[in-house]
C-alpha cells in the first residue's frame, strides 16, 4: 500500500499531543476533527497539571462514601436515572479496583503518564510565545472541617512515599496563602510542585499551530465509521472517505461508538462535569484550590475565575443539567464571598472514563494498524503529553512493554 500519513482521529488535547510527538519524530501526520481542535472536553477542565495526580478515583472505602456523595446537597456525584442499567457493570468493576494493593498498582501506572507532565508541557510551549499559559502552582485541598484532613490517608501516603512535597496547614496559614478563600475553610493539604493551565483551550490551539508548523495536516472531518480494508483503513465521512495505514483513535468518549461496530466493546462511560467561569470575578487566587466536600476546583484563569467539577454519569449526548448553574454559583460564592457572579459562562464536558482510571493506549488487538489513545477520565490534560510520547513509541516500534502493559486494551477484552 502507498505510504499515507499516520492519522490521528480526534483533536482533543490527547490527539493534539499525539500529533505533535509523532511530528517531532519526523513522521508524516494527519490530525482530523469534526470541530475546532481542543474545544470539546479539553476546553473546559480545571487546568490541573500535576506530577502528583496519580491516585485512581476508586479508593478503599469508596463504596461507603458514594451514597453520601449522591445524597449530599453539594451533588459531587450523580447517576442520571436512565443511566443506572449501564452503570451497574461499570460501577462493580470500579469498586473491585478499590483495594489498597490495586490502588498502589494503578498509581504506579498513572505516575508513568503524570510524572513528566509539567516538563513536557513546558517543552511543547517553548518557543511559541505562549509559555506563560502555564503557571507554577500548588494544589490546595481545602476542608471545611479542621479534623478531617490527615496525611495518613492512603492518597497522601502514596504521594509521600513517591517523593511528593505535601504539607498539612491550619486555617490561619490557609488564609495567609489564599486571602480570597472563605474562612469557612478550616484546614488544607498542600500538594506542592505542580502547575496549572491558565487557558486549556488556548494551550490546545497553540499546540495545534505548533504541530502544523512541523508539517501536521489538520483536517476538518467527521468520521461516521472506520472500516478495515484488505490493506489499511478507510475512515468514512458523510460524503467522502480518507484512507490510512495507521489510525490512532483519540476521540475521547466518542471513541466507543467508532469501535463498537468492529465488535470491540470497552467499558468506557461519559463522566460528565461542569464549569462556571466568572469573567469579572473581582477576586484572584494563586493556586488551584479544591473544596474537598464539594469536589470542586477553582482556578484564576486568563478569562476569569473558573470553578470546575462534578461527576455526573449519563449519556454523552444528554442535555446539560441547567440546575448545575445555580448550584455552582452558590458553591462559588461559598468559596469566595467577594466573588462577583455576574454573567458567568456555563459549560458541560464529558470525561472519557474507564473503571480503573487508566486510559487505553496501544494497538487494538486483532486490528492491524489501529491504535487506541483515549479514556483519560479526570487526568487527560496532564496525561496528554506523555500519552503523545507513548503513542509515538508505539508507531515507531519502540514502546517499552514494562511501562505500557497496564494500558493495553486487552485488559477489558
Ligand atoms: C469538569 C472537568 C474538570 C477536569 N479537570 C481536569 C484537570 O484539572 N486536569 C486534567 O488533567 N484533566 C481534567 N479533566 C479531564 C480532561 O479534560 C479530559 O480527560 C481530557 O480533556 C480528554 O481529552 P481527549 O482529547 O481524550 O478528549 P476530548 O477533548 O473530548 O477530544 C475528543 C475530540 O474528538 C473529536 N471527535 C469525536 N468524535 C469524532 C468523530 N466521529 N469524527 C471526528 N472527530 C471526532 C471531538 O470533536 C473532540 O475534539 C477534567 C474534565 C472535566 C469534565
């Protein structure tokens, strides 16, 4: 078959970073998306880029906490009523991953993708003139109850064991660090040595432009299906098709519907999240701050103060729950009493989530030339640059089995 560029299907931050890493290795690359690069899930996240966010979502005891989270007035966890039938299998796999030994194994795999995140983003942004889109930051995990946070909790112990710089601080120290934060917060855990994106959408745009300068062909194209040919692949659109020897599927939560007609069924769900962004916030914070009870992260970004969070399991295409806007406004005001909440921008996005918090990376078994790179759930922004490197390793036949085995599609097939 004729040489054709490696085709990256889906230009979220994961696809963009894959295209960039492949082009940096001198490969010919085509990046396709049905809309503007980086403007789906990758646009509206909380902007956390951390070498230390390698703790999976299912922790020991989660089965006891989940009902309370669903009933809490803060609504950090929601399962939409019509989604329960699909949730049961996924939920039981999720709970099965919550033992301490599994959490420790998953943390090792996640660390492989998270550890170089800040350094790789800085390298990617270097020379673009937009280096300041990344800011050094701590993660301030603030609690309303002074007795709650403890560095003995498993998620902090694992970080400490792996060299993390963490500190438990009192209310006074917290308010010196972040004067705009309400004095309803009585203690916090600081996770130091990380970064935050001041505009995830703009970073995606800048890195797409960088990829284009390196020769990546960015094409506006909606794939209705992918079909294996005697040689290579055909990517079908509404009126035309594209041919490719190799496809890297990076379509986030929508990857599932492109794979299922091939008989590849993976437990990928849409874990929907929301943000509210206040352009004229009137207050500024210095770090990423999480309200631990509401599971909401605030960050001062280029376009104002953004509060992002919630885990709402539901159909990817269901309409946003408009009641979230009021709830987020109340939660934002609770965190920052002096915040001006005029005319906020309301957004909903879909985390592509597997029950073990790991993405699938690598060849799709039984389908030569088809590679998966999706399912980064809560961690896709920070895991994207290393995912790009891993996928470039796969395409060039250099992937180290020791590091990538944990991400194989085969674990679900
Ligand atoms: C509220 C919230 C807060 C978050 N906070 C953080 C955070 O602080 N840090 C962090 O690391 N992560 C965070 N995340 C997670 C992160 O945003 C995601 O994991 C990440 O954006 C996933 O990127 P992606 O490229 O896989 O998917 P997407 O950004 O969804 O990109 C998929 C792309 O594929 C395209 N596509 C889909 N189907 C087709 C098709 N048929 N044809 C052509 N194109 C197609 C889409 O148009 C889209 O551009 C957060 C998520 C949410 C919702």
